């Protein structure tokens, strides 16, 4: 069961820091930390694809065939298969060392928030994008993710997106994000 450890209210928009499994989230959409070709072979992408079933990979393949590789600023959208949410938003964060990583991470988070709002969703759960195999430093990512969500809420007061849950699975990542939360 997922546990809310911290939450902040931004004028009716709620940001929550959650310990748990993103594949069990009952929200409008979850965000997948994807690669640009939507090959869900490792990390959270593999967990989402495995639990959601084959339809997620099939829809991902079709999306890439029709639209080309996914960019940092605009996530791909697929159905959720067997997951308890409605959609999976496949956001591509930066690989550490490729250049302009901070801006690309902010773009990936902002893109996911914007797509969720365009879909009319009231809730969204996302992982710590780029902090796994893409190597983005967790402390830096936490500050960027938090500030991007806060800025989105401030600039989109009338957004249907009222709840954003940052869902973290492993204790080391959670500890870093809890520390960043307090700063």
C-alpha cells in the first residue's frame, strides 16, 4: 500500500510525496520514465509495462511508428492496460552528461503536467524521472521536479489537475527527496 509522507497545498492544488509502487496508483494517469523509442526494458518502465500488460508496449510501438521518437517536452500517451489508472504518459527525461539536463528534466515534468491537464485529469502520479539508469543526480532532480510542479500550479490556477503525487519506491531515493522537500 502506498503511503503519503509529505504534502503541500498550493491554492487548492495538492503535491504529495508518496512511498510506494507507482503501478498501483489509482489516479487519472501515471508517468513512465521512458526512453525516446519507448522500449520499456528496465527500471520503472519495465515495471509499468509488465504490470500493465502487452497492450502498453504495443501502443508504445504504434505511437513511435506514427510520431517518431518521443521528446523531452511532449510525452507519448497510451492506455493503461491492466493498471488501475486511465492513461500512461511516457515522459523522456535527460541522460546525465548529454547537456542542458536541468532544462530537459523541467521540460519532461512540465510536459507531463500539461498533457494531464489537457486530458482533463484531476490526478497524476510520477516517478523520479531520469534518476535511475539515466544517472541524473537525485538531489538536483528533486529540486527541479518540486519547483517545476510548484511553478505549474502557480501558472495554471484553473487547471483540472488538482493532485500530483511523486511516487518513490526505493529508500535511498526517498531519503534524498525527503531532504529536498524540507529545503
